[in-house]
C-alpha cells in the first residue's frame, strides 16, 4: 500500500519505514527550516536534530490527535521543540569550563606521560574507527579529505565521525567532572 498524506499516520503506527521517507519528501523542507531557525544553520547539528525529530515522530505517533491539530502542525511542533532542546544543550555545553574544542596543542601533543595518559584515557571512549580518525585529524594534523580517502569514504563521513566523537568526549568529560 502506498503512503499518502491521509495514510501516513497509520503507516507509522504500523511501523512501515516508507512512512519516514514520505515525511522527508513531503515535509522535509518545513522541518529543516524550523530546525535551522533555532540552530543558526549549523549543518551537523541540524542533521542530528532532524534525525531526532524523525525518531520522535516514529516513537510518539500514539500521541498524535487529529482532533487537536493536523499531522503537519504536530510534526512542526516536534521539530520546533527538539530544535529548542538542541539549542539549550549547545548553550549549556558552551558554558561548561572545558570542551574538546578548547584543547590546545600542548595537551594534544603532551610530552609529559601523565598528560599523554589523559589523552589516551579520553580516546579510549571512542570506537576504533573514531579513535583512528581523531588521531589522524587532531594529533597528526591530517586533512579531512586525506582521511576520507584513506577510509574510502566521503569527507562528510569524516566530519560526522569527528562530531560524534567530540560529543562522546564532552559527555565523558562532563560526567567525570560532575561525579
């Protein structure tokens, strides 16, 4: 059965993955515009927020009430509030005392064994591929396009791995600092 505007809700309830493709095709521009308005056009965050919006639609379809609003209005509201959550999270992370982006060359190229041990401890939080990419990009200074070529992948994949790795490291640092 083909997914249409009238049947998209039922398809999601039935866990038909084609419904997500329909939402992206039909409402992707609207959702992206809403997200970008709140996230200041930061591409990586916008993409991750969009993924969270689609997941929220998928997981919370039982909350949709056609008597209260249209499906389009409902998903627009989800996008707005997810984007606001992302924006708040960004502000919170920026206000923390340390972030991965603030590491300086002295920390990354630490000559003292204790400093290098701290870097190794952080990098252990990453998967093998993330760690290899981090080491090449941050420690060796290899450009992202060369890393992409070495992994036979697109440069956007490298940036995605770096972004997700930074988030993992931030969470690790925040959890250990507050613990």
